[in-house]
C-alpha cells in the first residue's frame, strides 16, 4: 500500500472478515536476522536472504510452489550483539519457550519484525552451526519442563 488513501478500500474489505488489522511499515533489506531463542537465551542466529527477485524471504508461485532465499547460519557470538539482546528481550515478553525472532538491520538500527512461537528449524539450515547440539538443547528443555511438571502434579 503506497499511502493512507490507498489503504481505505483493502481495509474495508478486510474488516468484513476481521475486527483487527495490524499494519507494518515496509522496510526493505537484503536479509532478515532470525535469532532463535530458547529458555530466554539465544540458541542460533541466521541471515535469511530475500528470495531471488523478491522482497520477502519466500516467494509463493504457481500451484503452491515456493522459492526461498539463502540461509546463512552463523555462531550466535558472531551475530550483532544488539540483535541478539533485542531478540532475547522480545522473546521474554512472549514466554520462556522456543521462539524465532525476526529482525531487520537498517542503517545500524535493529527493528523487530515478528516473534514466531513455532519457528522452523530446517535440517542443514538453522542447525548448520550447532548441528545435533541444537536438537539436544531443544529436547533437553522439553525434558526439563516435563520433569518439572511431573513433580508439581500430586500422585493419584
């Protein structure tokens, strides 16, 4: 949507189906940071590049075909500290589980795009740095939660 006037008609049609609309400024970038946060701490960091010739990470095409941009997994220690700390703070506002926080870096500023409460972890992509340890940490978190829950439930 180019301007406020151009927004009126699509919003009118949208409000037939919903009582709420969330608008977000379009912020072009070469890539988005995805910081995976588990139990309040950054677990993995990736650059999600835009799909070739497109403005998003994924481009949906004919017959449901999708084209994805390149994913560069890097050690969390090599990601910008501001992005990592911002991701941890944002994830904390949602909860203490596993979150994928998408952040754009524009002119030295870090802008949160969204916090995903069910982030994808693709083999050979997000796990490229930690490998099996990424899955071990996620499963360890689940195990600790189940153990903790089991102790708090009285025996029948």
